[in-house]
């Protein structure tokens, strides 16, 4: 199994913290969280080209391989009746 570099793990932890605080802020402002998180993501991507510590954000690409398969071999969740 290949280990992830420390920078990538720190990047994901940082992104989760940013999403958490943004969600709290958008709920207080009564602004749709999904729309706000899209704007936050675009802002972080733009800042990645300017601010050196955020430069790693432009090298991280999410793929469907990050979604684990469940017991039935399907990706994501399974809806049952």
C-alpha cells in the first residue's frame, strides 16, 4: 500500500476545516452552503496560484477512486426499498 505524502494529508485536513468553518458562517448568514462552498473552493484555487503554501491545492485532483466500494461492489451508497 502506498502512503500519501504529508502535504496531501495536511491539505485534506485543512480543506475539511475550511469547509467546516465556511458551513458555520453560511448557516449564520442564511446563505446556501453548497453555493458558498463552491465560491470558497474557487477562491482557494485562485489563491493557490498566488500564495505559496496553497500551491499544493492546484496539484490535488479528486478521482472516483477515492469513493470506496461497499459490500455489494457499488460505489457510493445503495438505496434499498
